[in-house]
């Protein structure tokens, strides 16, 4: 067994051969490499699958009760200073290894079809493979400086992938925003690492944890300095996991390809901040002030993310704010010491949200023939609707992923979110109220996304569509022949406004003449017929396969957290779960007393309230966005105010609705605040500095030069070359000197 652990360093390095081979092929034989570009998907998936098998084996050993294994190499030794690199295998590492490899494999398979017609196909696979290597290296790191090294590599890959379509100004701006925002957190992380090295003299986790147990009472260390360094470490996690107030980069990161949104900005990279806090929790738990601050930031983030997702039109941005809110749940759980619940929700949310993001990519592909290859249109839920009859498999997987995130049993996120809610109520009623209310909001905005996308009727179609095409593009994949993607010159489309009579149409659709149905977009006939309408279509098997696998995870991964009564653990915990046994070597640092007193009966009693909130949120969303809802009419809030001014109560409710919609759609005005305070403020400061430098600093220097120039111009006329003139001036100077001296 220990012999197997000695080769665990291979796991992060497995994707590297593909990266090097693709780079070398592009350099030596670029034409052949590009022509055979889709062959590279197979070795990428194969090597990551080997890493998955190795990770599963290590996890099985951890579940059987193996001890934590650490292997180190000395890199720099100088007197009393020693810097070592290595890897650490423990339950937390094994969880993250399985999570990264499983989601990574499915995203690679999905990307083979999703990116098949993109000119940057090879570049995309190089970036995503290098990201996987960096993320695997991060979670296996054995000390803080090694974590920081891979932390920056992960951030670099995120920057490259967000700006993958860098020719689009909005994508270039988004990757710059992510880069700058994360530099704030990364600078704090670096300062925190250096601060703890100065305090403890070590960067190894074990040394930090041993000192943290008794450093304040016995070592006389300044508690204020220790708290400041811990806050700086937490700042790095705030930026990477999109916590308030450094969350602003995550919604804009959706400008990258959808597989990247699923892998990086839902399941893995944004979880790096949660991983860092979980890894350093024995350190933070000795500082109660920092623990309270972590829980407060998590509470603010989970509530803010839910409110900002209420009125978003872009399907990926809505899911991004949902990710931000769920990461807030995990941070709250860590802040209150609920280590197991936080990691459990990390697992269930990663698979459910990856399913939703990949499902949104399938929806986007189905909408592109209708609205064109523009993210502003193909990702806009206002233009969708009625897709359930065109993309039934995507609709089913998306619905189950939505219900899981809403907290509906027995799906995955129900088990983890309910545990966080229970622990929040036990820790503080304030945190419990906010977390429970946000759970209802989560059900509302997630079901809103589903209803706007799949329910009702299609709200967009081509007007007088012509079947003239540039051609049908086919691409042979290792997984089979992909669905042809028609590229159409005619992108003229018209929005079909569903007015207040939508409920009448839904009930009497068969009585409406076919010409009327065509005009309002309720009727479409097969693609390819001349002068007809276009309808969405299901994506290819290569993209559906990862959705079905992630659906299985969404259905059954929650079973690892189901309580069952089979005795008492050594640390006194009853009602074990598979997850608690998996994490038993790590949770010895913490006091999860809330778990020790929960039996199955109490668990299901506590679950009633959370499920009731979720069902209530689903019901409200159905009322507002169900079949009888006129989405376009409700967007025209200004006209509705004119009609209801005579009714004060209704006018007040509409004003409240307008304020909530405006708050959510404008991202809580936080981006506007940052723009005015930081961006414009820094520009004005730069202009003021430029003015001071140009007119004051340069003015003084130029003034001294000008004075010297003027004096020189006057003196040059004195030097005429005549000795008699020189003697005359000399005598004048001598006379003045003598008169001054004698006086």
C-alpha cells in the first residue's frame, strides 16, 4: 500500500504528455497536427482516466482507514532555512482528486463535439489539460508555498480560457477583470504565507497545525499579527471562490466556452478557495475572530448571489450567480466548523452544477440555428421557451439538476444543503434564518431558469427564412459522427411577443388557425424546407453522454451522506455516514458536535422545513413564469405603473417588484460602485498625478533650466573678446568689493 502511495506524484503529471505532444506537433508539423486535431481528444481522456483510477484506489485505501501519507523532496537548504516540495495524500486530497478527474474527463468528452468547429480546438485542449495538471498539483500540495505556485498556474489557465475568444472585446475585458480581481486576493495570500513563515518558521501544514494548537498562550505571539495573517490567507480564498466583495469577476467569466464554465467556474477552480480554507481549518479554528468573519462573509455571499440571480436573462450568468451562492453555503459551513457538511456540499454541488452548465451548453447549441452564433442571443432566456419538445434529453437532465440544486429529495444537493441548514440553526439563529430564506430563493430562481428555457412556447423564429446555406459542416470524432451544424447566411429573426392572451392560446391552441400560429411562433416545421421556420434540435451523442453520466452522480452521490445507525465511532460520533468514515482522519481536528446528536428521526424532521421552503419557491416561480405568464408584458414595468396608479396597494407592490428587478439585473449596483470608485477614481488620481508631474515637477526643472538659459544669454554679451573691457569690469568688481569691505 505504501508502495502505491510513493507513486502518487504521477497523478498531476499524467496530462502533461498530451500538452507537450500537441505543442511539439504544432511547432514541427503544424498542418498535419491541425488536420488530425480531433485525435488528440483520445489521449487526453485516456491519461486523465488513468489518473481517475489511481485516485479511486487511493480513496479506497483512505476509506479503509489508512493514515495520512506525505512525501517530501528538499529543494533549497541554506543554514536553518529549508524549502521542500512534495505531495500529501489524505481524505481531503482524495476527495478533490476524484472530483477533478471525473468532471475533467466528462468535460473533455463534451468539448470534443462542442469545440469541434472552432479554429482554436487544439489551443483549447492544451489550456484545459494544463489547467487539470495545475489543479491536481494544487490539491496534492504539501505546503503553503507549493499551493501558491499551483494557485497562480490555475489562475493563469482561467485567464486564458475566459479570454479564449479574445477577438471579442467583451471576452478580452472579462479575462482582464478576472485577472485583476484575483490579483487582489493572490497578493493577500502571498502576504499571509510570508507572515506565517515569519511567525512559525515553517510552511508545512503539520508544523503550522502543531504550533496553532498552543501558540498564543505558550509562545507569546502577537494575536493581532496572527489574526491579520490569517485574514490575508482568507483573502486569497475570497477572490478564487468568488466571495463578497471579490465576486464580480465570476459572472463575466461566462464569456469563455461553456465547457470551461462547467469545469473551472462551477466544479473545480472556484472550489480551490473552499479547499484552501478546509486544508487550513485547524489553523483558523484557533482564531475565533477569523472563524466568525469566514461565516459572515459566507452568509453575505450566499444571500447576495441568490438575489442577483433573480432577474438575469443570460442562462450562464444566472448559473454563475447560483454558483456564487452555493459557494457561500460552503464558506458558511466552514466558518461554523461544519467541515464535513462543507465538503459534502462541495461534492454534490460540483456534479449538479456541472450537469446544469453542460446542459446550458446543449441549449445554446440548439438555439444557435435560430438566433445566430452570438452569445448575447443564444444565451438569452428571453428568446427561449418551449424547448422541452425539441431537446427532451437535455430538458430531463436539466430539470433533475435544477431540482437537486433546489434541495428536493432524494437528489444529491438535498442531503448536503439540509445538513448545512441544520448546523447553521444550531450555531446561530441569524445564520439559520438567512440560509433558510436563501434556500427558498434558490428554488425560485433555479426553477425560473428552467421555466423560461424549456416551458411555454418558443419566443423566437426566423422571419421568411430561406434555406440557402453556406454548407453543412461535418466533423469525424473518435466517439462517432457528430450532428451537422448548418451555417446560415440569413440571420434575420423576429421576436414573438407573448401578450396577455398567452393563457388563452395555451388552452385553445388547436382552435387557432395555422397562419396565426406561424405569426406568433407556435408552429414550426422540419429544418431544411424552403421558406419555412427553423426549430431547435437535440445535440449529438458525444455531448449527451456526459450529461447522462453526471445525471447518475446527481441521483446517487448524495447516498454517501445518508445517516445510518451502526454504532459509535472512536470520537463519539453516532449515526455514521460513508462520508464521515471517509473523512475520519481529518475531522479529528474539529468539533462537529452537531452531528453527534442527530439521529435519523431528527434529521427527517429538520428536513421537512427545508423541503417546504424549496417547494414554496418552486410554486412561486411557477406562478410568475409558468404557462400563463406573459414575460414580455411584465418586462414593460413603466406602462404597468401608469395603469395601477389609481390602486395604491398594487402600485406599491409593482414599485417593490421594480426595485427588486433593478437590483438584481444591475448586479446589486456593485459593479457600478467599483467602476466609479476604483476605475474612475484611479483614472482621476492618475490624471492628477500626471498634472502634478507635468506642471509642478517638470515645471521646477524647466524653470531652473530657463533661468540658467536667460543668465547665459545675458552673460554672453559681456564676453566681447576685448582685454580693455575685461579690465574695466575687473576694476569695477574690485572697487565694489573694496567699498563694501571698507564700509
